[in-house]
């Protein structure tokens, strides 16, 4: 049964230097026509792939709060009409720290949104300018405190490290401010330079000064250490939460479970098939208006691929890959399928094994991609 839904809003009021997500500048975009298509896609999909109820909903982007309060109200009411939501649903909406009004927050609260995710990235104003963000440290702090006062008590912030010119001291100051605020969850990601971004073009011109790999690893170590000290448990490579505030929606991905994906460029995993929606907004709307689903690619996931995905996604979790769960799903043990890869990474000091699970070591967390690569293409 599918119990999680991701909904994509591709509009932004500003394009950040590092971002390669499917997004467009908001000005003169057919926002209402897009919402029309998005609502139709949801209704058709729930009819074709029914569910008893959703346990998690995540509206991301882009910038969902680039929608007006009226547009948000329309979208959220449509979600409630289209599908039953669990009484304890985790309902997340992403927001920019300088782009959400009290009116928008009231609308979100009215329709049951109970988790906010703010793209803070850093509490250093100089770094914010460097990475193309429009908010300041002060506006981010004020917005988080305001959201808390309005009754949002499950707040995530995204942080980034390994940013151009970023120092250890700047990172430590950002963490210090984070721990002073009513924040229950932190997602901390290292900067990855993606093609078709401002940073990628600067890097090609050798005009981007990045921390060394050693400095970036040191930043990751500092984040892990300080999060632990302040009561934020690392439950996934990049995610830390106070007790009871793990992201249930993101656990859907790491547990390799099914999920709906709605909107331009969204991905779905439904009943053993992965679907990719058209990315360009005009094409997405046209496909919906023709009475079609907006898929441009479908892929039936083989059992071998499922097992590989289960390993490299599951190893991202601090609890690792549960051996009994693997056998229950696939009728084989992890050692039946991946004995050589597991043995190699244990010799390398990157994996360890308990009676219940296969997990990354501390060093394995620093070299996760190397570990994940070793499980690809070996199960066939």
C-alpha cells in the first residue's frame, strides 16, 4: 500500500547558485494552470493507484510558498478532497525564510500542515550572499521564531557545508545559532556542484574557491559531534532529529517503500514501477490536458535492482540494513546476495555487522559513496 506523497511546486522567486532542482522563475508563469493540472494528476492517480490513507505528505520545490495564500488554500483543500489523510499524518511544506507571510502560515495551519522545512543553508550573511540566497541571518531567525509562536512545533532547517570560502568558525557559529532556536530537525548536506548551475559555470572558469576535501570532512565530523552533544540523534547520513522528530516521509525513501510523486519533474515508485513526470511545465500541463498521465519514463524495477537499492538506501540509515527485513522482502539473506561486497567493506573498515543489521562504521559514513558503489551490479 502506498502511504506517502510528494507534491512538487516548481516556482521560485529567485534562483540559487547551487540549485539544480526542477524549477523556474515565478514571474509570468502559468501558476493557476499548473495547479489545475496538478490537482487533476492527483485525482487520476489516486483513482488508478488507490490507497486507504496517506501517512505522510511533503510539498517541496522550487518554493511552495511562492504560491499566494489563496493558491495554497486551493491546493491544500484539493489534497484533502482527493485522498484520506491519517489522523497522525506528517504534513510537511518547504518554505523560504524570507518568503512566507503570516497569512500563508495561517492557511497551512488551517489545512493540517504540521511540519515546516526552511531552506536556511547558513546563518552567515556573507555566505548567504555568495550562494545567491536572498534572506539574511536575521530574517531566518525571525521567521523560525514566528512560525513557532504560530503553533508549528516540528521545524526542520536545511544547512549546507563545504560552501565556497566557508570556514570552520563560520560553520560553528551557524550551529551555535541553530541550537538556540526552536528547531527539532536538521538536514545538513555537503555542497555538490551540479551541471547547469551558476556554481558549475564558475568552477569551469576556476573562479570558485571551495574548502579542501579534508576541511569538508572535518566540517561533517563537527556537525555529527555537536548534534549528538545537543540531543539531535543522527538517524541518517545527513539528518539529525530530537527524540520523536525523525522525518517519517524521508524514511519512506530510505526504507525503499512506495510513494506517489505529483507535479512537473516528480518521481514516483508505485507497485514495483518507477515513473518520471515531464519536467517542463508547459509539457506537463499539455499531457494532463490531453487526458494522459504526465509520465515520460517508466521502469519496472527488477528484484535484483530492488535488493541493490535496499542496500545502498538502507545503509544511509544509522540503524543500517536489517537482515530479517531483507530476508522477509526478498526470500534471500544479505549474505546470499552480497557476501563478497560486505566482506570487502568490512575488511576496509567501512562496514560492521551485528546480529540484527549491516551498518556503516564512523569511517564508512565519511566514505559512504564508496560503500554504496560496491553494491551496484553484483546481485544479478
